[in-house]
């Protein structure tokens, strides 16, 4: 698959064992390579990646696993390492890992000496979403992904063998974004997913679902790289999800778990706004059956609303939500604070009464 | 003058009193405005700028004057203010001030919510260079401008009346970049400048010199936005200048004073490399007559060389210098460490013997 962005075109390659053949996908002779990964992924795949570059200077940095690594402190520390390792404008950064590594390493690449090349080697299902489209960022303590760039990689190299090492919770987290992509694009895929038990999915099915998700994402990103229009639809479920992650502390829910709740909330609000039935109940049942957390502790509704306002879709301090007129027909709508409060209260009640 | 960048086109407007008529140059209805300026400029022109937006929410942030404000700490603090002021993707940032303000505010605009609009309102001569071309950055403690982006403004609005408040040292600093542009582009302009006493320059002359400098810069930047080729020539004199600024501590020399010494050094090396006489002596005399510091304290040559290697033109840890085959004919050349050391030693001797 090839993505055409405003600044370059880049390939997304899915395959087995391709982490051992990176040079097949690189078209430039880089002066040095800097692999950024986390402690969990390093133990499994770092040596495989480094093995590709026996004739080059290769540096590595291993960050702590988890969202807290997307901080300004990690950002500055990695910049320091890039400088002291002697990286230059002809160096390559490799983001080896999940979304956290991809977002952070991508933002380092975007800003080191005003931008150098990088590739994404995603090792989670969730990262199929973040590794495509060039969105890179770190978190601010007041909100997720608030500091970042649109900066496309030179390639996304997806070795699906690396997904075998994922735990159940990570599989779940990744599938939430595939469900989101189906809700945005295509009722039949949504129905297929609702028949899938994600804990016993085959390698073949997984590759098919991943390719589907990437395809939805790629088409949207090509049409609207800088999110001035339809790219916003990819935020379905994310207004509440980001607020929940920030409210509960990053890591209390996985990103996908938060998105799953956010998707239910989008359906809840959409049903009311468009007075049109949506498969809230079906999605709720599937999420429960597949082990997603759906009964949650007391939420502070006011605090959530204030957090939702630092969402990047917000305009003039009014929350803009992505809603569904029907499956495959997303749209955005401004929701005022009072309505939002009412929706959150009725949503919580609905979850409690399940 | 209109600059065409890969992502947008933007106008550069030079004129008198145009700081009172900003709306004439803005084509969008922004949700709010965030003016970033420094304490010196704020006292003179902040009220004038705010006066343009009586019907809008306008926020301001006043940073300390000087290079130390281009730090990661200032960067994060301004991001925090942007968030707490409720800026959104339809907000406008205004960089009101010299190069430090422009670089910092521009990098905030480049990275806040992955990029929002900003305009440059330069208030120094020096900033004619930095405000055009979309280079934005902050400093790393290990080197200048190492963290940044290519991110063009939506307009550069140059009210030349604001230049009347500049001190002699700032005029000098600005003219060094105009001299650089002449050396890159055009022998006759270089000769004209050498006949100019910059302390008694008329408003008319200044506007002409500024327009000339911007024009040289604009042509180069259009041809090579991301500095893969000829844009490097704009770094004439800067390899040593950046190292000197870092070595002596930012602020010990103004940027232009450091560039002036760097230009002399480029001529010194160029004469040797191309065995072709260049107006080293003429430039030296003009710089001295116009009050540039040319006799300097003891330099640590090894430390300078190590600093020169963190220059962004460095490839494979080899310093790349911009040299002149003749005036108007720049080129780049790799200089190995031993030669660089010899050049620095002979240059210092030459300066001492003047």
C-alpha cells in the first residue's frame, strides 16, 4: 500500500518476518541509524532490527514502557542522545514498538535539526492506527498529544509475527481502533468484527482485519492529511476517550479500552441527535464478551467536560464530537456544555443498568 | 513580495505604520489571537498590535529578552499558556519581535495541536533573515536551533518604523546578514554596502537594503525550502558563528557580530581553498569602521571545532563549510578537523596582526 502525503509518498508493508529484511524497503544510504524502542519490545526484537545494519553506525535508546514516556522530559532526553550520538540530517530514526514509541520517536524525527527521516515498525495492533498518517506528538500534562506535528514516515514496516507476543489486553486495545474504522466506513465489516472472538483470532484473520483498518485510515489520510475535514472522523470515540485517559491517569485504561467506551458514547449521543437507532446494544455485548471494561467507577462529569475542551477539535471552547448518522456516515457536531453533561449522565446510567 | 512554500504561499509586506492595519493582511477569521513578544518590544509596540483586534479574544505572553528564551523551558511554558488560554486550531499566533521571538513563537505555532497559523512581525533588521523562510527552532544546551521545524508563517508584516527604536548594536547585528546576502548573491550590492555607514543610514536606504536582503533570501528559500541544496548557502559564515555564540555564551556577541566574524573566516578559508583573492581586507576594514568586534579574546580552537560539528550541515561528523569561489558564487566543502584547526589558527593570527 502506498500513501501519498503532501511532502512525500511512503509504503506500508505488511508481512511475516520482514523485520529481518529492512534494507529491501529503504531507498537511501543513511549516515547512521538511531533505534528508539521501549524496554518490553527491546527484549523481544531490538537485536533483530540492529542485525539489519551490520555495516552502519547504529545507536539505540530504550524508553520506559507506557504513556508516561510521551513527556517533554523524554523528548528532550532523546534529543540530547541524538546530538551526542552525532546524528545528522542524513541519519534515520527507527520507531520500534507501539503507539507511544511511534508518536515520540516520530516527533523526535520531526524536530531534530528541523526534521530527518524515520520509519515506523509497529509491534502492536493498536499501532496500525498511529503508525499510518504522520501524526506524531508528545503529551502535555494538561492533555494528550497537544504538542506535535504532521510528519509522515518514509515507510511503515509491519511484521505481523511480532503481534504474536501481544497479551490479551493489547489485542483488545488494538481491536477497538479497527472497530472504530469499521463504524466510520462500512457496516458489513462492523458486522464481521462483531462475530469475531478476538482472543482466538487466527493470524490470517488478524492480517485481514489489519489491512482493512489501514486501508480505511490510508484513504482518509490521503484525502485530508492535515485534518481540516474528513480526517476528523478518525477521532470517533476519542473525545471522551482522551478525557477518560487523562482523568483516570494514563495507563489505568489502555488507549483502546478508553476508545471502546468512547465509541459506545458516540453511539449513545448519535442516537439522540439523529433520532436513528444504532447498534449500541450489540457493540456493548461484544465489548463485554471480549473482556473490555464497561462498568466504570464514579466519573467526575464536570472534570471530564473540562478535559474534553482541550481536545484538538474544540473551536471557540465548544466541544466538537464525531457522531454517526448511520454506520459508515460520520459527521461532526458541536455539543454545548449542558447537553454534554446530560449525555454523560444518561450514558453512565445506561452502563450501570446493563 | 509573495513566497511560495510547499504548504502555502505567504506575503511579505514592508511599509510604514502597517502595524496598525494588520487586518488588511489577514484573510481568515481567527477564533482568538495569542501575541508572543519580549519585554523590550512589549513596552514599545504590544499595545499597537493588540489594538488591531478589539473584537477578538487576545492573549499575550511576554518573554525575557535574549537568546536564553529559546529554551525547552520557555517552549513548554508557552504551550501551557496556549492551552490554558483556550487556543484552538483556528487561533492565530503573532510573533512580535526579533529573531528569538520569531523562532520560538514560530515553533510554538508549528507544534501546538500539530500546527496552527502564525504571522511574523519583525521589529529588528536582523529578523529580516529569520522571519522569512519558515525556519523555526529552539536551542538545545548543546547547540543552537537543534530542535525545530520548517513551518512557514501565513504572513510577514514588516513595519519599518519599528526599526527606529533599535540601538546601534542591533543595527550592526542586522546588517551582518545583509552583507552575507550580498556576498552570496551579488558583488555590486556588496560594494554598495561597503560604502554605507550603518550608523547614519537613512530610512530610505534601510528599506532598500532590507528589501534586497529579503529578496535574496526569498529566491533561495523558494527554490529549496527544506535546505537540501542551495539553501545551505544562506549559512555562509554561520558554522563558526554558531560555534562562537555557543562557546562564548549566548549574548556575549550578538548573532550578527558572530556572523560578521564568521564571514571573515569564510573569506579566509575560501581564499586558500580556491586560491583566488577575496575582499577579506575590505570587509575587515568596513566591520572595524562600523564598530563590529574583530579583536577577540583567546579562543579554544578544539572546543570550537567540536561545537562546529553539531552544526546541522555536518554529515558523518565532518564539518561542511559554505565557501565562496568568488562573490556571488557560493559552494559547500567538507573541511577535515586538521585543516579546520590550521585555518582557525591562521585566522586568529591574521586578526591579531591587523
